[in-house]
């Protein structure tokens, strides 16, 4: 078969070919077969770090921004155009995706229904177009063993969704959304998708002045219940995931951040049925660090999957940059390890190349750099986990609660009076004597040492 991409297969070179990425064109940290043990479970790196290509960014995005037209040059373009109204063209693109994954040695992908095929005049026609592409994807998955990390429905691109999909005030649009999700869940079941994602791009409001927020939240909660019930009915066993994001495109989105989304799930009794897909850039937009979102999801037992991308402190929108920050990836991977990995989730590159990186080879470079950033972070985090470095600090910091009335308190006993009796006659100095310096600068310096000691020797 002729090659579709003019790019060689990418291998692990492990720092042996020098520092310049453009000379080496290999993975320095992502070594698919190297084994790692977390919590007594040993698996090769590729089964821990389930990297996924996002169809919408890699196969569809033309690299437009709010001020300029698309710059992308893609091998599937005909006369410089990606003609997604044409079914033959939509089908041809599937071959590119599978060759792309094969060359990168990456096993998963993710898509929205609307990424794959053009709309028809009715939902029935639209589904028929979609099913033709899904047939081809199913066939290719069988041939290659590649897997679907997650699929989702776009309830935000078409103009009908201008005021939401599940929270729209327009009943016919709501019905359309319900029917669209039904079909997407059927595709999830058919392709064995590991997860199914709900990102509520337009589930929020532009203005409080015209929005019945309570009614909208009741609607979306009931919508999620119908989705859960239908997934059960058809025997779909993947995880159902909500993806928090505070704003953009709307002024306010209901799934603002992890803690808000958890309280929504608990309010409506959905916390046993849904987990979360956490995205780096969304964390930034919510004013959080990525590892903060991963931490709170993990502690609630709801860390389902990760959208691996980055934001930018200077740019106020979702720029979906490919990850390149090893400090951040180390801390996110630390939460990942404490979570025991992501059994039904993975690391989806919900990320696009920069407008100035418009050539096909940049799609390869970007995924390679992203995979290496997370593989490097994983290695650093594994070393911190194995040494118990951060867990020891946390254990020691709270040690005064391990005994006496304080241990009883943690077991649900004690009253304000218990503590008054204990403390009333201690002097201020006695109390401050027990308060210890946090040595945060030293902790951060040690973290830097971990990064250096794990990654530095790669290039020696
Ligand atoms: C947009 C979201 C989107 C979801 C899937 O900001 O990240 O890409 O991941 O709909
Ligand atoms: Ni996003
Ligand atoms: Ni995302």
C-alpha cells in the first residue's frame, strides 16, 4: 500500500541520538514496552499511558483563529480544500488517521459525531452519513487493533444549538439533542469505546436576565439520567464522563470546574454513574492548576480520563496547545499514579498545532512532543511515588492528629468542649512551639532535583 504521509515510523531512541529533536525524530522518554509497577500492578508504558489522537484537531482543524483564516496544509486536501461535504472525502480521511496512529505507535483516538461526516437534511440522513464512516472505522479497528478512547456528540457546532443542547429553551432542539446522544451511545457500544464524554460547550448562559437557571439544570440532569439509562439498556459498559470547563463559548458553563461538577452530580444523585474528563486548558480558564483539577477529581473517586493539553497565561481563550511543560506533566502524572492510572480513560491530545506549524509533519512533531512530555512526567512522578517523597511530607505534616483526642476526633468523636478542656490553659508560646515551618522552597527544590535526576541522565 502506498504511504499517505511522507513521514517515517517513530521509534524510541532514549536520548541516544542527541538533543536536537529535529535530528532525532524519535521518543526520548516514551518507551512503549518498558514495564512499570503501580500498586502491585505491572504493565508496559503503552498500557499505562493510553495516548489518543483527537479527530477534530488533527484531522479537521484548519488552524483558524478569531482573526485569521486557516493555515493548515493537509495531505487529504483536494486543491487546498478539506471538502467535508463530500462523503468519499470523509471516508478517505479515515485511512489517514489509521496510518498516522500506526506511524506514531499510538493506539487510541477520539471523535465527535460531527467530526466524521457531513450533516444531511434530517437527523436520519445525518445518521446515515455518520454510519458509513463508522462502518469504515469499525473495519479498520478490526484490521489494526486500534481502539476508541472515547466518542462524543457535538451539541454546540450547529446553529440550532446557539442556546444549548440539553439546556436549550427550545423543545425541538432538546429533542434533537436527546436523539443525537442516543445514536452516539449506540456508536460507543458498537465500537467498544472505553468512555463516552459530555462536554457542555453551550450548556450555560450568556445572560442571567433571560435564563431560568434552575429549569435548565433540572433539564440537563434529567437528560444525563436518560443517557445513563439508555447506556444501561443497550449494555454499554464504558465510563460516562463530564468534562468541566468554566466558560467559552458561553459566558458561564454549568460544569465550571471539578468541585462545581461534583456538587452538581451529587445534587442530582448522579455521582455513581458519571466520572470526569479533566482538561489542562480548562483548568487554567477556571483559575486552577491542571494538577489541582486532577487532585480533586481523584479524591472524589471520579478521575476518569485526561484531555492532555495546555493553556497560556497571556491568552484568555482555550488555545489547546500540545503539552510541553514537564513540571506540569510530572504533577498531573503524580495524581494519575495515585489514581492507579486510568483503567477506562487515557491521555487524549485535545490539542492543535500552532497556526505557524501548518505542515503535515508538524502533526507528527506535536504528538511526539506531547507523548514525550507526559512520558517524562510519568517517569518523574514514578520516582517520587516509589520514594514516597510527597506522601512522607504529607504524613508528617498531619502527624499530630494521629494520637489521643485528635485521633478520636478523626474517628468522629469529640466536641468543642473536648478541645476547650485540652487547650484552655496552654500559653500562646506553647501552642506556636508546635507549629512547624513548611519549608516549601525546599520541597520545590527537591521536586526540581527529581526532574533533573530522572531526566538528566537520559542524554548523558
Ligand atoms: C472544548 C472541549 C472539547 C471536548 C470534546 O473546549 O475540550 O474539545 O473535549 O467535546
Ligand atoms: Ni477544551
Ligand atoms: Ni476537551
